[in-house]
C-alpha cells in the first residue's frame, strides 16, 4: 500500500507542475485523487484500482514527461495481483 501511495503522490505532483494543458487532464487528476483516497481508507478494491489506472493511462498516456510516473503507478497497482483473465 505504501508503494502505491508514494507512486500516486509522485504522479500527482508531476501532473500538477506539468505546464501543458490537455483535454483529459481533469480525468487524470480526479482518478489520481480517487487512488490517493483508496490508499488512506485501507485495502482498496482491486477492480476499482485497475479501472482508475486505465482511465489515468488513457488520459495522460501520450504525455511523455509523465510516462515514468504512470509506469510507477501501474507497477504499484500490479502488486495487488494479476489482472483477471478474460471471460470465455
């Protein structure tokens, strides 16, 4: 949990200081805030963690200056377990 908290905090700071505006910045900020809240409230809901990660990645995935921070958040989320297998 501490690793996720640290990664989310770091990416939130990077995003806050990033000078460029982009269309989905608000989505990224909202989802990072949700992830930060989950790290305070105890053990997070894994599907919700993964959903937030996907939304954040979609929102800032093309901003190369934030790629490392996004990767750190993804790595921290993956520590909670592998993604579910597809249905079929």
